[in-house]
C-alpha cells in the first residue's frame, strides 16, 4: 500500500464488482479511506473484506443502497454525511442496461432513474460537503454509447413510447456527459473538478441482468471482445487520483486521454434544460 491518497475520503458507487470494485481497491491501496456503495448486502460485506485483505487498509466500508430509488439515494447521502467529515473524491459508477421497459417503485423508468437521476441527485446532496473539502474531484462514468443519442428526449425521458434498451441506455449516457459539463461550469472557481469518462467495453457482467438470449449474447461478447475490469478502471483511477489532472475540469476522457465527446454533449441550452428537468424529477432544492 502506498500513501498517495492517505487522508482522503473517496466514495465509489457500484463498487461490488467490475470497474467499481477495481477502483475502490486501487484507491484503498493508495491509502484512502474508501466508502463503497452496492445494493446487495452480502456482496457489500464480501467486497469490503476482500479489499481490506488485499490492500492491508482497514479503512474500507460499504453501504447498502438501491440507487435506482431516490429514497435510497437520499438515505445514503445522509449516512455518508454523518460518517464523513469531508469528501475528497466522488466516483459515480453505478449503472446498468435494461432490454425491456421497467419502472422503479417510484414510477420512473429504470435506465433513466439509475444511470442519470442517481448521479444528479447523489452529487447534489453531497455537494456542500464536497465543496467544503476542496480541492475535491467528481468523476462520472459514462460511455462511448452516448454518441448514439442525438439529443435528450425531453418530452419522454423514459421512452414510454417506442422503448428501445439501447436507445434508453445511450440517452442516459449522453445525460451523464451533459450533466458533468454543466456541473463543471457551475463549480468554476470552487476548487471542485468534475470530469466524465468512457471506460471501454469491459467484462463486468454488463447486460447479464436481462437474462435470455440477450444476457447470453452479452456474456459471449464480453468473453471475446471486452477488456478486463482492471483495464476498464484505469481512467476512473486516473481521474480520481492523478496529479496530472489536478484542476482539470469539464472534460471527457478515454484511456486516460482527453477526447471530444459527441456534438450533442456541448449543447449549452440542452445542458441547462436537463439540469432544470432533473431538479424537477428529483424534487431537489439544493443544487450547484
């Protein structure tokens, strides 16, 4: 274990497997206090113990929350604020793909709820602590799939009409990029940076939750074509910890290099409109 991140507190969502787990372990190995988030209690306990054992760092704790539910996001934020005197890094990583149209218990389409509104709500609920901890970093995991969405479907963010799993996923990933860029603009001068990334096609079990032929097909594709979680997590870890990106904000990264996102990601009016809509859909009053 090195001490590069000693004294820092890092929150990592979606941390019980894949690139989230690798990110959490890497930060713990650098000496950070790590708070991971997952929805399965047993997996949270197992992963926390595994990371502690692998790194020799006892300052690893996992909290349980279903981040598709805003009530859980709010409860999680309150627990984090009670436990953490400061937050130096927030890695929003939790997300998934849903082949069929699904609705959360709160009446919101699942892809939009988990992949976008979760990021927006958790970040804003923790933002007062993050700002007070500056210099601090917010890292949002998106996807190159965002290029598949030409614009935000403001009239029907949940695709109630004409649902396509891929369209909904691409749409939510474009929202991640627009949100990050707008967040960076709003945080200018605060000492808090916000960046977004594409981790690549990673062998993480992505899409396996759908079952059937699609789930099998995703498993086969990942076995043949996907990069390892360790490779996929490199940009997460880089943006969360590297001195090379200190002060860098409002950028899109792949393989630890800044790249241009899709043209739709730079639509300032769409970003502002998305922010306002997200405030409305999360009923949040505190924002950057």
